[in-house]
């Protein structure tokens, strides 16, 4: 019996030693496996730049130095490849395209009606936009007594019949007063433009339309009327000026023939002219000869038949 106990005890010792050996061997195997796993993880980390076990980039990873990226430009040509490498035209997918906005191919104006011309803009896709506006009428040329006007935008032309008149006139550079109280040279005034005129009955200045433009050569004499406001009014002798005693001129026959003023009296030094904002005295009169090519200008004014030249009220031209 004692021998059996001893044998069993020895077997337990042997079994325990064998199990310890197996466990130790298993631990060694586990350590080897763990080392392999760690080595593979380190290799993967080196390839993709982050720790596969933590999902974090390892310290120092991606710090090889700053890089400058080039701006990305989206291609407008779709890729038609069938491979699997993206960006090489072989992926089978189309590259996103950028829609190009239509560009302007033509701009201009078209005649719409006598009050309006239409601005237009044509685009490369065939569409148009429009913007209506008023005409920009400018005098173009004379045809006998008819004035030709043109719109500088749509180029439409108008004819104003019998726009040329007759009458004594003023030299170029004579200042005409506009409704804004600005001054404009007489030779620059346009047909249809508004200027300031004088209502003799109410003694009020009002805006009136220029309905006739007149210029002429062939006068032999001109007069410089020196005024107390410092201006010199250069005019033909028969042109009537409005004074405190009515219309006066230096040639009464021509005042009636050229202007239809039959009751004018002779203008002289000391006469008081009616000015825009104050009386103006005639300080001196100088009459002199001119070449027949000397050009003079006058205006026809609707309604009151007068206008303001060099700050004094003067008669307008008569119709032909």
C-alpha cells in the first residue's frame, strides 16, 4: 500500500512538472506570436503613417518637412477609361466638369421708337439682354433749310423741316443761359434743347425750347457792345436788345426785316438793358467791318421769342 502511495505521489510530481513545461512552452509561443504581431504592426505603420492599433499617427510621423501643394484645377473633359487607377483616365468614372458661363459676343443699340432706343447685349449661348433708354440726339448736318439730327447710340436720323431761319446774329462764343443757370456757347446749342427765356408780360424767366438754329455768313459789319457787367456782346447791327424803354438796335430797317420788330428804336451809349438779375448799362459801342466769311449764329425760341446772351435779354431769329 505504501508503495502505491509513493508511486502516485511520484506520478503527480511528474505530471505537475510536465504541465509546467507545457505552460512555459505555451508562454514562449505566445510571446513569439506577440512579437510577430508587433513587427507586422510596425511595418504597417511605416507604410500608412499611423498606428493601426490606436488609429493615431505615431510621434514624428509626417514631419519630414513642409510641402507646398499646387492649386487644383478641375478638368472640363470627362475621363473615358475603364481601368481601376483613379486620375489616369482608366477608372471608368467621369471627372466632374465645370460649367462655363456664356460670354458677351456683341453689344449695341436698336431704334425702338421716336422716344426710345433699345440697348442690347448678345451672349455666346444665343441669349440677349435688353435695356431701354432715351435717344442721344445730336445735330448732324443741314439739307437746304431742313436740319438732320442723329442718335449717337442707335444711329437713327430725324429731319426737322424748315429749321433754318433768318435774322441778325451773334459771334461764336456768345454765352447762352440754360435753365440750370449754366452758360453754353451759342454755336453748341442743339435743336430741341431748353434754354432760359423771358416772359415780358409777367417779368418771369421760364424754360423754353429752341425750335430753330441759324448761322450765316455775308455780313459786312459787326458791333461790339461793351456792357457794365464786363461783358462784350458781339452782334450784327440789326439785332434788337431789350432795354427799359423797349427793343433797341443799331439798324432799325434790319430789325424789322430780320426779326419782325417794327417798333424798335436806336440803341445808344447809356441805355439800360434788362439783364438776368440786374440792369446792365451800355458803356460803349464799337462798329467795325468784317470779312464776308465771318460766321454768326442765332436761335429761334418757342413762345417768347427771346433768350439771354451774355446776361442780357436779346430777340431771337425770325423764321424764313
